[in-house]
């Protein structure tokens, strides 16, 4: 774990915010699997990995446009574009995108997510900040029973991370200034760059041990397991609180 103590010592954290998918919710391999099933559903033979990669690229392109649209509309349009680029001559069969939606709705949470969220909530305000629509996130939250002081989606904010608007909406609900927020997420661009440009501290959950991009924006903390967030949270607590509250939570 890499921690910049000089940054930490200058901050008084009042809230911890979390990304949803890829951070608390395990979606590893789900989009690839959805791509394979969608191609099968449409009886279209194509290299699934290449199709998946281009679908992601088109999705990112559409998200970056000035006109906001809900995420599942973006996925749908990007899927149309990808089929077109692959020379698909037929019509997409009804229900193909719902294959991806059902996988997302039924994804599991990481085993250490409940403890991390619950522990953070004992000492700070908490929020979930996610690039997603309301429906599928509400389904996932109802199933896993994670609780937050605020849940902000791109649909709520009409903006996607790394845009500051979505972080600002969470800050407004939590009644915190940007510098009083510690944000945890697995996407370097959406979570680290987004949080840092907003003025919050950023924890990069780097499960795949990727290299830190050579950018001016760097995470304040870098971890490989979600549970390591507990060690970081502890550093932001007054000394008289931390040992008593955290002594029995660490493995």
C-alpha cells in the first residue's frame, strides 16, 4: 500500500465515498460474457474479444459527448454502432441488451465490501457514486443491503465521472467540502482523476497491479485489496479513536 502522508496530514476527512461496480460489486468478466451471449443471441459470428473492445470504445465516445443520455441508452447505441462496424446485416433480436443488464443486476459483492462500508460509516458520512442508471443499482443495493448516507448515479447528476458534477452532487448531500472527502474507486480515470480534479483525496483500488499512468494527477493512496481501505481510514481518525475502533477488524 502506498500512502502519501504529507497529503493525509493536511486533510480533515468527514466523508468516505465509494465507486460501485468494480470496487464494491464484482463485475470481473461479466461484460465479456455478455458480449459472447449477445452474439449468440443474434446468431452472429464474430471475435468476441474484438467486438467487446470496440463496444467499450464506442460507449466511451458517447459518454464523452456534450449531450447526456442514460447509460443503458448509451450501451444500446454503442452496441448498434459495433454491430454496424462488424458488418452485421440483420436486425438485432429483441432482448439482446437485457442479457447484459441481467448479469449486472445479479452481480455479487466483494466479500470485504460489507465490513469496509460499515466501518467507514461508523466514523464518517458515506456515499456511493456510480456511473450507472438508477434501476440496476437499486436492484443490486436491495440484494446486498449496503447502506449509505447518499447514493448518486450518473442518471441523478446527468453527468459521468470524471466530471465534477457527479462528485459535487454527493458533496452537497453529505454537506461536505471537496477537501473533506476521501473517494475510493478502481477506475484510474473516472475515480482518481475525477476525485482529484474535484478536490477530494483519492484511493486507487488497483487489483490488477497496473502501472500508475504517467500523469500529473496521482492517487493519494494505492491499494490492491478493498480491505486495505480500513488501514487508510484509520490514518484519518484521531489517535484516541483509531486503536479502540479498529483493533479487532483487521485480519
